C-alpha cells in the first residue's frame, strides 16, 4: 500500500520531485566533472612525464656545455641522469610560414619522446622524428623529405617516425603565444650524429638533469663540479610543467567554487522542498496514523523519498560527471587543443566516493527530519490542516501600501525559508552570468592589449642565443626595428627575466597597470605587477645574471604590466650604464615575414597576425565555457524558481481560492504572484551583481595570475545578466500564475478551520 502511495505522491508533486532530481544531478555532475578534470590532468601528465624522462632541472649557458661538463654533472651524488640538450626554432624551407622547434638530446631517456608511428629512435640515425600532430595538420607522412634552415646552413632529412614529447606537450613558439597552432608551429627531433653532420660542429646550450635534489643543493653542487655559476631552472619554471600543473590547480580551484555552489543550492532546495511536502502531507500522515500505521513505518515511508532522490540523482550525476570530464579531457575536446599527449584516461579523485555516499545520506536525513516534525502528537493533531502562523498588522504594515503589497509582504515574512531560497537561486544565477560573461570581457580586453596596445609590429625575428650583439644591432637597423634582450637573472634567490628594450621606433611597447603606454626612463628599472611587493618606487633592488658572478644594484622607477613572464624591465641605456653583458633575443619590424632576408643569426620568424590567430582556438574554448555557464545559470534559475513557485502556489491554494470567492479575477491574482517574484528578483540582482564581480575578481587572481589580467566588464555584460535573470524570473512567474486559473475552489476551501 505504501509503495503505491510513494508513486502516487511522487506524481502529485512531480514538479518538485523532478526539480530536486535535476538539481541533485546537476550539482553532483558538475562537482564530479570539474574534480575529475584536474585529477585526470595530474595522473595522465605525470605518466607522460615519467615515461619520456621529463627533466627535473634545466641548466642554461650561452657558451654551451662540453661533454666533460655533462659527465661531471651526471656524476654528482643525487643526480640520476644528465644529457646535453639543444632546442631551436627553425623555418621549413618549402614554407616559410611554418616552423619547427628542433630538439637534440644526447640521452633519449632524458627529455626524450614516445614514438607513435614509424622507426624507433636511433642515436646515429639520419632521419627526423616529427610531431604526429604537426604532421597530421600539415599532411606530412613518413618518408617525406623536410629541409630546415639553421643559420646559414640547411638540415635535410626524411621523416622516419611520428612522436609525442612531454617537452612540447604544450607546443608554443614563445612566451607571447597562448595556444598551440600546429598549422604553423610544431617540433621535431634529430640525433646528435645528424646535428654534427649537418653543422660540422656540436653546440648544446642546455643541460637537462633528472634528480631529486633541491634546487639550492643542486646549484651548489653544479658550481663546484663545473667551476662556474650556471642558471638552474627547475621544472616548475618550465612552461609545460608549469602550465600543466597550473591547469590542475585551476581545476581544483574551480572544483571548490562553482560545483560546490551548485551542490549547496541543490541540497538547500531539497531541504526547503521536503519540508514543504511534509507540511502539505500533514493530513495524509494523520490519516495513516488514524488507520493504525506506526510512526516508525510512516517515517520510513517518507524518508525513502529522500533516499530514492539521492540514489537516482547521484547515479545520473556520476554519468553526467564523466560526460563533463570527457567534454574537457579528450583529444578532440577543449583540453585537447592545448595538451598533446597520448593518455586521456579519466579518473575520479578518491574523496568523491565519500561525497557521493555522504550526499545520499544527507538527503535521506533531510527527509527524515522533515517528516519527524509532523509525527509529533496524536492522530487528531496530525489531521488538523496546516495553518500558517499569524502575522501582526505592525509586521506587514497594514496602514500603508496597496492590498497586493501588504499581501506579498505578509507571505514573504510568513515563509522566510522559501523566500530566502528564491533569493539564493537568483543570486546564484547572477553570479554565474556575471562570472561567465565577465571572464569573456576580461580575456577580450587582454587580447586587445596584446594586439593593439603592446604590439605595433608585423614580424618578430628571433635570434640565435649566441648571436653577436653588434651583428644583431646591424640587423635591427637594417630591418628598421626595435629589439629586446631577455635573460634569466636571480632576484632574492628566485629566477625572473631581465628584459632590456630599445623601442625607439614604437614597434613594441610597455604599459602600466592601467594599460597606458610608458615612456621608459633610463634612470632605473620597472618591476612587473607580480614583483610589485619586492620594492617600492625609489628603492633599490639587486639581481645577478646567471652564468655570471656579477651583481647589479639599481633603483626602481616604476611598475609595468607583464604579459606572460615575471620580469624586470630596463632600457638599453640603463643596461649599458650598469655594464650588463647582454645579447639581443628578438627584433620587431614592420617588414612582412616573407620579406625578411635570411641570416645566420636568425633562428626563426613569427608573423604578428599569425600569432594573434592562434588565439582563435583559445577564444572558442572561452566561448564554450561561457555558453555552458550561461545555460547552467538559466537552468539553475528556472528549476529553483519554478520549484519554489509551485510550492508557494500549493501552500497558498486556500488563500487564492478565497480571493477568487471574494471576486478577484485570475489576472489580478496572477499579478500578485508575479509581483512577489519580481520583488525578490530585484533584491537578488542588487546582491548578485557585486557578488558576481567579487567572485570573478577572485577567480582571475586565482586562475590567471601569471597573465596579470585586469578585470574588465562591459555594459553589455551587466545588461545581459540582468535581462536574463529578470527574463527567467518573469517566465517562471507567468508559468506559476497560469495555474490559478485551474484552482478547485471547493477542494481548496474545504477542511476544518
């Protein structure tokens, strides 16, 4: 009998049961999906790093490393393996618009690769092992010939294998590129023997080490073994490892905010709805008691509602969670455009199982506690219909306002929990809309900063690390370009980038925290925003270039906004006054890429337009995320407001019937219902707007601090967020208001007073 009643009651309150199922499914699905995403990144990337010998440390020297130095480093206690390494960007001769990062490692077990197709690696081989993703996008097959231009020489070879490398899991041409673009840039490996054969000599400016030693300890050991100060960069500073861990950390942050908001609102919705259902079932509970059913059996019957909802909602939520994770973590998904790795095996964090079990138990407990209140007293007490508590005239302001105003105020104060849940739903909707649309505005402003305010050039010409400085100056004059020097320095024991500019032609610019152009002073240095706490304007800082024992002390004259790197910025005149030894890294020119004449000091060229085009995939990902957040916000608003609106209608059915008997038309009653919704919506929007901005500001600092993003929200974001929220509220209000046309006045009004 009670089983049949369970289905009958579920059908009677189908709107409430469906809304609770949707909220639990969404809450659990988003919670699991977001947390599975970062767990999958951590496990799959760690496996890839381990299997390809991803280096723990990278040592850099402009003069290069000898074979004896590599052997000395490998013999240090605590160092497992060491390998000389070369990576340099080269143009493909047949198509100057395409370039490759050419890598050479003496020991394939250090910073090596995984062959996905073709011949295994041969240290004496003459072939080229090419990125499989670059080959796929550019229709290159095994057996094809490639010619790469290196300085004044050419490196020719046949593609003998297709590979994936953890060193280039995030394949970016330089720090100014946000997203990989395999149509123009990829990577390849050749053997040390082929490098020596092609160039007639060997040069390795990098030494990669696998070691469990701490950085300070390794630096000391390297200094003793090699007899000079070497720049030691841990893997945490390498773009691939840093960004992979950054994505995982961002996933953890997101998993601790948005999914928790959804799950919390779902549980609060369950609390409110089950309490209202238990209240409306008061007569049914009294009837069951009068028929002889024990309290324990009645309690078990109504408690089973929460258990069933929890089990079904969590089961569907698990499937949704895997779907959300797969949408992000698959070779063709959002993260597949960023990561190039062989493993895409989804995994669930261990703490998710207790969360699932705990959620089911919590929902069951909510049902139990909601019904237990109605079982107090005798059957006669339970058979008395629910009567809302009386409100004093002073509390509802009978002396002022229209009837509708006083009626709605009384209802809001009488049903505080329902009104509070409505507010929470509206605020949650606003936070998601402002957060999603505001993030898109912020990234659009960031890309505009890159494209129009910082970059005023057509082509970026990258120079060899060992390029002669005077030759670089001559090339810059020939190209009528500005130039920048970038080198690693130690600041308070941490590695930062020293950027020396000669931007007299205004082709590359530096901006402040307000995105206004800075006319660089020769009197000192500028710190990026992330180094702002190191020194105030007017104070001195001391830094030491790697590969040198020199220390330089200079005054801080201002702060600048850095696009990608933690950096110290100074002018050429300032550097020469201090006596800093530097080399030119890149030249910026208005000459188109194809018109730049090749030179032995040029390692590669990048078109500014091609660089900005790589952001297209990034904006597509951003648009997808914004769309998902907006849809989630609308679903959240509709489900919560409709569920609470229907519960409000059921609770007030006797009042609505009374109004009809007194002569109120359905349109007037509907207006009362809609007005209350709109009141709460106004309050929710007023609270939700600043809350959304605050959450977005926190997310930007937590998720994208390395880009020094500046919060930007356009008028359209505020307008769309407000209009969508009011639109959802109005539509739901109309849907609920239409129900009063079908109210059965006899059924609603009968019963003991």
